[in-house]
C-alpha cells in the first residue's frame, strides 16, 4: 500500500476570465495583478463573461473612455433599422445598421475608434444593463488603467444605447442611466455620450 503525502498537494492559479480583467491591445486578457506586474497597453475591461460553453462569445469588455457628445442620428425621420428589442444583446448588429444608414454620427464615431483589430460598437439596452450591474467591480479597474469611470453623476450618467424605440424608430432611441439603471426615450438628434464595448470571442 502506498500513501501520498499532503505535501504533494499544489494550488494552481485560477486563470479563467472574470469581470475586472484587462483586455490588452495584443488581444490578451490578464488579471489586475498581472497587469500591475507585467504591464501592457490596456484597451478595455471585461464586464461580463458568458456562462455558456457552447457560445463562440466569451463575453464583453468596455472601452476605457467615453465618446463625448454625439448624435444618434443627424437626420430625423429615418429609421436606422435596429431591432428595437430591449432584451436583445445585439449592439454590434445595431451599430452596423446605424452605420450603413449613412446618417449616424454616433456609429461613425465609434467605428473610427477601431484599433488593434478590436471592433468597438454601441451597446444595446440589454448590454448596458450588464454593464450597469458590473460598474462597481469594473470602475476601479478602468481607473487603474488610466480610463474614465462610468459616470453616476446626475448630469453625466446618461449614455446612448444602440436600440431604437419600438413604434417611434424614426424619431427616438433609448438612453440608459448609469446612476439608476433607468432608460429614457430620447430624440435621436440630441447630443449624448457613448461608452463603446467589444465582444470577446473564444
């Protein structure tokens, strides 16, 4: 009979991706500890990890900075053909629909951000809800990387979603409050900020 000493037990580090981990410009995702130790150029912070192993999407990461004061559309009376579904995680598809309409400064500005192969887009209402739920975890990480925390100030907490208002698509889209989690119908020609996000693929 053989006995194995408890001294042989080893604790292996947990290397799974978690909210608060840092997405680098190389595409690598690192923990905050590894980022502090080894550095690198941060581009976004992970705020959601998909629990399903069957999906090709690992999760979402949020950019370090806001896009300030931009119109959803510079022409009223035009439908951008987003899905209008406030429960759909379809910001990427919505942003593309906005872009090809040719009248969305918001989509054009976010597309102009693309660097290092990272395809930024305007989050949908449902994706902003995930971001809101994670804000207290990710805001310190965003600040550690030199970014702007998601604003909770009464005058600065409203962000454009990429979701138009059902039945009023030609006039309104949804704003999302990072202070309260509320949504508000807003004329699309108004100027508001955006916090772009990125889909992390496996």
